[in-house]
């Protein structure tokens, strides 16, 4: 992009985010990259949620377990690839693989005799796809930007994802009746392929930036190491174990809320199209609120509150939300809680959480981070899914489970403060873990 053509956008952006002239091109490509990525995913998300209910609410623990098993197979495969291919080769290959999967599902859905089986497989696949492509995106971002740049720019970059997450549900809600769910899959695939172009532009930008010619050289080499290195790096590093526990508490409470949503929505709506539309509208509400907060508040909150208090905001909001849901487990309360909590996660907690990884080495940014974002995340889903089913079997209703979630949310807030303080102690340094130079 010519500098002259960027002069006007630069002046406008500097009112919203503290971007330096040399960073502007990368900031815009990162914004567009995340826009395309989440637009692609959010076309699929309402379809996945409807398929989860259509398959039976009682079967959700099995589906979540299947997702975890799929993650256990996928993460070593990613680790093997990361050890052997450069960043420039690895990142596009991940997206090409998932784009090919989308086209395969599109073909399978044409086979009427296998629709139910394909629907269950699709639910699991979308759950794996979501975590993997977003984890790879943020691994790239924390590898591309420094700690100081991350604090200034990640809020705005995350807003690109939110803009895509607004567009995706709008497309689904407006087109699902006329086109049918299956015909939206090629649209999602096309957006995913467009994101690959952004990767190439960002890699090219990284090569032109001086401060660290050595960093550029390092980024052009494969990471090396074992396909299982992610697990080992987490197990040997207390800081990473803390992040893993933070994610575990996050996904446990997310799963409890997801199951409460499934029960309340299935009891409220009988028509699958109505449920799909509701899920799309919830996603739309979440993402409109998210982008407003990201553009106006996220960067300022990170500056005013620092990482510790920023990480504690959503856990504290969750504690309040579960208290409200325990008092009134009805659809309006559920929808308000979901929108507020998910918007807070995407707009505030996710950028702050990603800053935690700016003080670790490159192998950790890809392998250990990917392990935490996928295996730990979906492991928490699977275990908490069965825990929810067990609590229901013991006679505990939606109100009781919501009340039990409150102390977990408070523990989550405390851990966020501890991790944030540790990250701020480490600013300007890099945690070296076994196997990293």
C-alpha cells in the first residue's frame, strides 16, 4: 500500500489507536485477516449450534467428548508440521486444509442417507476448526508484534474479527431460509482462502521492518522440536500452567452456560429454523457490542487498568451473570448474560489474554499456545460437559448449577489477577523453556 494512500486512514486511526506509521500497513492487514477469518467461522456457528440441539441435548456430552478426541489427534499433527515448516509455509497450509474440509462436508451433505452422521461430524469439526484457526491467528500476531505493540494494537486488531463476526451472522440469518444451510459452506470456504492472502502480505511486511533482522531470520526457520513439545513446554513452566488453568476455568464456565442455553432454548422453541435464527441474532448482538467496545475502550482499559484487572473483568461479570441466571433461569436473562459475557471475552479478555504470550519464546507461541488453546480448552469442555450431566442426574436443576458456578468464577478472577501481575513483572524479557534457545 503506498504511503500517500494511507495518509488519511493513518490520521483517522491514530484518533482510535496509538499506531506508529511503520505499523500501519501491518495493522490494516491484520484487521482484514481477522475479519475474513471470523466472518468465515460465524457463517458456520449458528449451523453448528442448531445441529447440536437437533442431535439431542442429552447427546451433547458425547459430542463434546468426540471434539476433545479429535483435538488429541489434531494437535500432534500440527506440532509435527510446525517443527518442519516455516511460518510462511505453515500458516497458509492450515487454512488450505480446513478449506478443503469445508468443500468435503458440502459434498457429504448432498448424500441424504448420511445427513445425521454428517451433522454430528460437522458439529465436532466446526468446534475443532474454530479453536485451531483462531489459535494460529493469535500465535502469528504475538510472533509478529512486540509486547509494547501488542498492548497498543491488539484491541483494534481484535475489532477486525468482531466486524467479521457481525457480518457472518448477518449473512446466515438473511440467507439461511432462501439458500439453505448447506449452500453457505462454499461462502465460508471462499472467505477462508482470502485470509491466506493477508498472511502473505503480513509475512512480506515483517521482512521489511528493521528492528530485528535476527528475528526475521528466526521466523523464516522451522521451529524444530517434537510434535509433543507443546505438552512438555506447558508441564515444565509454572507460568504456562497458570494460563492453562485460566483457560480451563474459562471453558468450564462457558460449557455450563452453553448447556443451560441448550436446555432453555430447546424448551422455548420447537422449530429448528427459529432456533438457528435466535443463535444468529445472539451472535449478532454479541459482535455489535464487541466491536463497539474494542474500537473505543479495549486499548484504553489495558492502559488504565493494566493486564491484571483487565483479565479479572469478565470472570467478575460471569459471577454476577450466574447469580442472575440462578435467580431466573429464563430466556431473556440467558440472552442478556450470553451477550454481555461473550462480548466481554472477545473485546476485553481475549486481547489481554494474548498479551500473556508476548513474554515467551517462539516455540511456545506456536506449540504450547496451540496446546492450551485447543487440547486444554476442549478437554475442559468434555469434562465439564459430563460434570453438567452428572449434576443433572443427581437432581440439580439449572438454578443449582448456576449457583455452583459462582465460586468458580471468583477463583477465575483471582487467577487472572495473579497471571497479569506475573506478565507485568516479565515485561521486556522472555521466559525460556526447555528446548528453546
